[in-house]
C-alpha cells in the first residue's frame, strides 16, 4: 500500500515519474510517464491484477495439501475474491517453475549419512516410481527421480543427483532391500560409500524417517489424485521438495524448515519472497512492449501486398451521356 507521503514507483518499469490517474471502484490508479502505462497500488506483478499476498496464500495452501476447490473457497472467504480453479492451477505451475529455478544453486550443509527409498505414484493412466534421498542430520531432501521402472540405472541417477546437490558423496547410505541399490550405489560412488540395507521399525539404521516423508507425500498425492503427465509430475514434485525444504516446519528441528536449520543464507523463506523476487526481475528486465501501430512497425517488415499488373476481369466502361462515340452511327451521320 502506498503511503500518503511516499513516492509511488511504477510496477512495470520501476520509474518514479508517476502521477495519479483517478480512481476506479474506490481504488487509486496511477499513470507512468516513462512507460506510459496505468497501474494500481495493489502489490501485483506486472501484467497481473491479483495481489502477491493472494497468490502466495494459494501456493502455500496447495503444497500444504488443499485441493483446488478448497483453495477457491478459502480465497473467497479470506480476501473476498473469486478465482477459477484453472486460474489457481496456472499460478501453481508458473511459480513452481520459479521456485525450482531459484533454489537449484543452493548448496546445503548436510551430514555424511543419507537415506534413500522409493514409492509409487499415479501419472496419467500408469504407475511410476518416485525415488528420493534425504540427509539424516538435517532432514534435507537432496534429490528425487521419476521413472517407470526400478532398475540399477534409476538408482544410480538418484545418487548422482544427490551428490551434485550436496557437492560430495556420503560415507554411508541406508536403503531398503531393493537389489537395484547394490550396483547403483557402487556405480555412483565406488567402494568409498558404505551401503547399509535396513528394515523399517528397527532402532539402528532404520528407514522410518523417509517412510514418514512418503506418508506426507502420499497425503499430498491423494489431494491431486494423479498427475497429468511426466513433465507435470516432475515439476510439481520438485516444487514440493522446495516447499518441504524451505517452507515446511519440522517439529524434530525445532519447528523450522531444514534449510533454515543449517544456519545458511537461504534464497527465500516463503512463497511471498519468491513472488517479490520475480517482480523485481520483471521490472529490471522488462519485456519489449510494442506500441499500437502499423504492422510494418511491429514486425519490422513491409507487409505483403498482392499487386496485379492488370485486373483479372476487365470491366466494360459504362456509356456516358456526353460520350458521342457510344451513340449509334445513324444518329451521328445526317
């Protein structure tokens, strides 16, 4: 909200050359002299009308397990706005990509013992395997992998992704009895990493931690029922890991997310900060806005015009009242 003595800033180009431009339905509007665009004081992103707070609330509700229709009702009750389910889903897809992209360079401080496991998810009309690997010390989820099979190559791919994110291989990895882990870990790390096969509900080297995570993930997938395709499944599961690592509070860590527990500077602490960073980037690198003008100015090319050297059908000239050549000969010769 712009304060009375505060200089308004254009949300499209960041300019301060802004003047008031009347009100609409009680909302103050502004006009930017620099980019010559109108905007309101609502903290929305360029080319968007909805407040960042509303969008951040929808994203947090979605990754906390609420279905789209429940989010729709919540936004209506909390903010007095109605948003279609397709519009909410558009927010989820768009800003999930932003979250995954902005978190990919974060290097977590993890321990030397990791734990890996896999579970089944629905993608379209088929079953796929969701692999994940977590750090025991920080509870940070290092990597995930989607595949239609449980092979040695899939286990190796999971290990390599985790090593790239952590910046080093672990000393010990705990898994279940799946045989694919035996050679997958060997191919990824060699003999330097100890592989421990464990069973659930044991005291030492148990897989209960990652099983609890799978329980949380399955609660999430019950809400969305099934992913549409592998591309959407990969995006939403990767974004869910961002939510899990950076936003979701863990009771065992003192009610803070794993990334904040490490004591490092995190790129963001909630969905509102992702939206704020996106807005700053859009202002710093605005899209080229073309003026409303002729097609040749927009495209930079002369528009194609079909020109014929002569008409296809030559029309006969109509006789004129003063044209004596069109009169009969008998009337001209006396």
